[in-house]
């Protein structure tokens, strides 16, 4: 007994002298449904939905009575996007936030304006920006005809959605629109999520060298088609990642996440829904029939 008490005192003394040792174990913030206490009916929550698209981005943020889009997918995916918004009971969208004007991130906007109302369309790119698969000019023409205000954004731009804080991160030294995409840091209470658009290559290193990227949740860059730079992933240190593509197209990125012990899901397998009360996240996914078959085959 005396030996036990002596050991206990020694351990207590070590932690009192070196408090950093007691803080080495990180706090888990991301849980799958059933792993954490469900949120209460009256809790103030942030909801995040990833539309079930293949090789395109369209995500929905909802906080309180306010909703916004982060990218709008391809034109031929509009019915899927419209279906998700309608199922959520959303008719008005505060912000349509476009990370960059490639047609797999902006294509459905020309149809969305006919069925939903908007407070503003957000873009960091010039009105006359053009190039391969870029639809900035044609989309802005439709937006202007509908009388939707256009807000210009850039690196450091901050705004709110209800009680959530959103910050734009962007590099501008490139010609390719992918590395010039607008990343978006979403903060709600103690929880953070980083939406990395199609940021690729050396832009990731610039972000790692100049920004605080730490986040619980990562929307993997460029749909997961490429691995990310080691410093970029280390600086984010997510618990959970989302691919806006499928299993077959993201194998190298999957191996990278597996090596880092980071859990992930594929948006193409079914609607992904994350909810947070500012203290922790709960992740759910509604698998489609195709997604269920892939789940059974690959993720046992």
C-alpha cells in the first residue's frame, strides 16, 4: 500500500510539474452516429450536408434559419441538388459561395436561380474570367438578369451564417484556377471544418507555411483525385475527411489517410450529414443502393 501511494504521489508530481504531459491526448471531436450522445432538441446546431455527386462539389451549410451553398456541382446534377434542398425544406439561400468557376463547381447555378431565392452570390474571380471548363461569364450573366447581388471575396474575407464564423483563405500567384480556389474555414464553438475546394500542388505548401489550418473535418482537395502535401495534411490534422468522388478514383488519397489514421467517407455513396453543437460532431450517411454495394465490398 505504501509503495502504491508513493507511486501515485510521484505520478501526480510529474503531471503537476509538466502539465503539457496531461494535455498530449487530443480531445476527440468527431463521432459516427451512435458513438456519442445525441444532440438535444433545443440545442443550437450547425448542419453540413454533402450532396451525393460524383466528381463535383455541392455542399450545404445550415445554421438557425440561414442556409448557404458551397459550390453548385455540374449542370447535369441539378436534379440531385434540387432534391436535397427540397428534402431539407430550403427555399431561400442566403449565400451561394463559389470556390472557383469550373463547371463542376458552378454548373447548376443557372438552374438554381429559377427555383430558389438568394441574398448574394460570392466569387473571388473577375467577371470576365475565362478558360477551359470555366463558366464565370455565362453564369454571372444569368445571376445579373435575376437581380442577385454579387459579392467579391478574397483572402481574409470573413462573414457569418447565423452563429457560425466563416473565413476565406486564398492564394493568387497562379494561372490555374484550381490552386487559386477559395478555401473556407468554418468555425462553430470549438469545432472547425476546412473546405479546401480544388487547391492543389504548391498552393498547399503556401497555406501550410502561412495559415492556421487546424480543423476537425476536412473536405479533401480536388475531390480526392490527388494526394495532398504532407505539411498541409499535418497542419490540418483532421479526424475525419470527405471525398467528393468515389472509391475507385481516390485510392492514393485513401492510402494517405489510412496511414495517418484518418477516417473518411465518399459523397458519391450517399448524402453525408454532419451536425455539431460546437463541442463535437456527429456524422451520418444515407447510402444509396450503389453506395451500399460498394460499402459491402470494400469497407468490411
